[in-house]
């Protein structure tokens, strides 16, 4: 594994950094205040090739490695975690269709996702099926050349704004993961409507919404993969998704650290900058040390996935460690700023609010520890 970026990797990182500073940073706090979803920024990201990052070039994608994708997500999240998360979910959808779709499905949707014409959303969780996703109850009954969907989905990122939804539904009475299939559902389909928008503490510019299916007819040609393959499709994106979230967490933590470091150099108390006090110095030292450790763990997980090594344990480690670090770093950044950190004049309170959910979605950090323990010990009884 190389620790130094090559020329191409540095060029991509620097391009995304400039884009973030110009197109995202000046607006992120307003988007958060107004709960505004910046679709126009996704169109601009499409011109950089970011809406089909890991998709093969033959389908209109950029064919970036997971390592380079991690660089991209880190840089975007330094400006706005909500935008980076929305992009990650979109790329999960585009990547799943490119990987599991047939020729007709790829032709119909993948290039349109990559160019920004369509935005994607991923619908797996339900009110009673979160960590235990295989217990989902949304059903798809086959009737001749189509399926009829009934049920609801919860916690859908990009919900209501997305044009295309990957929906996991039960097509067999068999309990557990074997009876689940995957469907591509287009916005505007009869019988498909949106429920409530969640009122969240963070990621306020990223809509999270309920999906409702009532006698929703889906053509057979919109089933992705074989019947019963849905849970496999969902799980296939988890390693990459968890690495993405780890990278996003590192980006948020880095942004918070930079604000705290700058403030510590400027704010004076007792006749000297607060950064001259050892208590603050040690806080900043720990922040920098843990951010670097999290970054390297994310890069290692991405490297293993790129080289087709068994990356699942490392993806869970990267996601769990990086998001725990980000929560600690953003909380301490607020502490370094004191009262100023608690008000919206500085972005650290937004960073702290946003990053909390990173310990929850893409598999809670408690579930990540289960995955890691099983990889280390096997399924011992």
C-alpha cells in the first residue's frame, strides 16, 4: 500500500477541494438553515464525473478506484456532510444497476444517473427493520408480467428528490434474506407516493423521507437481478458504502479540527492565545492524531477493496473507528470554541450535529463491532 498520492490522485483531490471551496462551503450553512436540497450542485458534480465515480467508462462512469473515491468524499464532506452523503447514496444506486442490471436496464438508467439527469435513492430500512434488515415486510407479489408492491420504507436518503429508487421487497413467504428481491421504481409511478419528511437534528439539507407503496405495479423488467437476490444486492454495496461513510467522517473531523486550531491561535484569555495552554494543546494533539489514524484505516479498507481482498472487516473497522473519532473531534471542537462553538456563527455546531448520524446509518457502530468480532472469532456459540 502506497501512502503517498500519485499525480493523478492529487489532481483529482485538488479539483474536488477547489470545487468544494467554491460551490459548497459558501452555501452549506444556509442550506442547513433552510433545509434546502441543492440539486443544482449535483448537476455541477456530474460535470466532474462524480455521479458515476466507480461505474465503468463504457456506461458513462469515471471508473475511479475506491481509494480515489474516498479522497473525493473526504474533500466534499469538509464542506458539507449532507451533500457528500447524498452523493454516496446516489453512487450506490448507480453502481448496483451497473453491476447487477441486464443490458436493457444499464442502457435505460446508468448513463442517465452518471450524467445527473437522474438522482438515485436506496430503500432497504423499514420502521421495524433497521439493523435487522432481513426482517423487512414490504411485499412484492408477482402477477403475470409485473409485480405489485405494498408496504412502506423509512429513512430513505434523497427521498422525494430522487428520480429512481432501489427498493428491497419480499417476494416469497420464506423468512429471512432468501425471500427478498430488488426493484427499480421510478418517481411518479402509480401507487408510489411519499410520506413524512423526517425532522432531523443534522444533515438538514439532505431529505430523509418515508416511501409508501399501495398496489404499485412494477413491470417484470424493473426487477434487478434474479428473484430472491435482493438482499445479496443490498449487501454487495455495504463494504463500499461503509468506506464512503468513513471517508466522509474523516472530512468532517478535519474541517472541525481546522476551525478549532485556528480559533485556538486567535482567541486570547489571561493575556495569551488559548492555544498556549496545555489543556487545549493536548485536545488538539489528540484530535490530529486520531484523525490521521482514521484516515489511514479508511485508505487501507479502500485499498483492500480495490485489490479484491476480503475487505468486509476492514470496511467495518474504518466506518466504526472514523465515525467515533469524528463524533469525538467535533464535540471537542465545540469545546475549544466554548460559547462561540455552541452558536451558529461558527460551523462546528453543524459538524457535530451532522456527524452523529454517521455512527448510526450504514449499520450502527454496534453492528460494526459484531461484524468485526465475527470476522475475528467466527460464529462461535
